[in-house]
């Protein structure tokens, strides 16, 4: 009986040790949650831009962001599930407020605000987040996920900068035309 108890305790300690070994570093778990939160905001804001944008380039960029970030979100969710991390499923209060502010704009003002905030600003922040994770994550899967996403995020950032230039130029041309009248 004594040996049976010892074997059971030993087996339980091995299982507990394996579970501890698989536990994700807090910083890596935080990265997964932050990446998910950023992706949620990008998808929701871009859906809004698909329906409300007036510039065809804004609409095209926004649809690509919906498609690309939805796909990345699915990959992120699978990774998080495999690591035992529960991801957020709703926007934060701050994200909701930003989207409401964006939603209150119309026409070129909407396009410029979308390109600046969810285009350039959000992708700049997301790039930094993923660069940090690709360089310093302790979990090899998390590090690989972040590194794999970087080229696409960099491309999105460059596209957003180009889009911002286009909508800013349109806004400046409109403003100049308004002043002439």
C-alpha cells in the first residue's frame, strides 16, 4: 500500500510539473491578449470603413484589413487555445469610444481619420508589439507567430502610409477649392 501511494504521488507530481512546464510566461500571454485586442479593433474599424468610406482606396484597404486580420485572428486564437490563454472577445471601452468618434465622421473626414488612426497609428503600434514579441518571447511558438506576422504587418503599415497620403492630398485639394469659392 505504501508503494502504491508513493507511485501515485510521484505520478501526480510529474503531471503537475508538465503542466507547469507548459504554462506560458505572463509576458507572452499578455502579448497574445494585446494582439487579439488590436486585431478586434482593426477588424471592427475596417468593417465600418468598408461601409462608410467614400474613397475607393479606403474601402479596398479596409476590406483587405478585415480579411487579413480575421485570418490572423483565427491563427492567434488557435495558438492561444493551445497555450491555455483566453483571449478577449470584445472591444475595450477606449476602443469603443474611438470607433464611435470615427463613426461620427462623414465623407473625406471619415476617410482621413480612418487612414490616420486605424491605418497608420494602429499598425505602427501593432508592429512595435509584434517586433518586441518576435525578439523576446520565451515561448518558441509565440515567437514564431509574431515573427511570421511581421512582414504582413509591415506591408499593412506601408499601405496605410500611402493611403494616408492619398486621403490627405484629397482633403487638401478640397480645402483649397473651398477657399477659392
